[in-house]
C-alpha cells in the first residue's frame, strides 16, 4: 500500500471532525458538573489522569494491533491468542496504573489540603473503578477500530488514536462522575 498524505487526510478528516464535536460535548459535561468538582477539590487533579491513562493505553494497544495486523502475526478474531494477550495486558496495566496514581494523587492532595470530604479508600475506589471500567471499554474500542479499519483498507494507525482518545475523554468524565455519585454523593 502506498501512503500519500491525501489518502491520510481523506480517511482521517471525518473521524477527526467527529472527535472535535464529541470533545465539545465532553467539555460541556464537565462544565455542567463543576459544582461537584467544587465540593471535592481533589477531583480537579483526577480528570487529566483518568483521561490520559486510558487514551495512552488504548493508543498503544491500537498501535500493537495495527503492527500485528500488517505483518500477519495477529488475526482479526478474539480467538487469536496474541490479540487476547494484548487486550489483557492493556487492562492489567491500566488497572495497576490507576491504583498507583490514585494513591499518589491522594498523597499530593493531602499535602495541599485538597482532600476535603473524601477519604483515601473512597478516592481510590472512585479512581480505580472509573479507570478500570474506562480502560476495558477503551481496549475493546481499540480492537474494534483496528480490525474494522484494517478490513476497510484503512491504516489502523491513523484511526485508532483519534477514536480511543476521544472516547476516553468523554467516557472518562462520565465514569468519574458516575463513580463519585455512587461512592460519595
């Protein structure tokens, strides 16, 4: 396959345009929930972490899948052991990362006196619960996007990152507030 910039722009522009629209929606969700953020100042530290970890893990998973699909070491099926191992590894990596970061963020927030109204166990439960839920969905979205784009003759490397980062930003905000509502509100 010959790569031309026109092909990349033609294939990527629709997904990037959709991503911008979804990100605007995510920003509006965040704005409408600002009262909750003001009740628990520690949450201001969590939003970038929730979103970036899932987006990064989903993008790396997508790149691994794209490489495997291109060289033929991964088949387009969940029966493929390598595909399943990559998804499992991404989920475990995300879970451990969210756990470690939640303790680090809480420690920093305690030092800065931002932990008002929330204890360590509640905070870790929110971060890890939202994070694991998010990384599981992002992993599945990464697989679906990589396989779908490969079947359509598009380069998964051009498709996966915009999809998983946009989905991660939006769902990260939603899951964070769902877990806040369930655990502390």
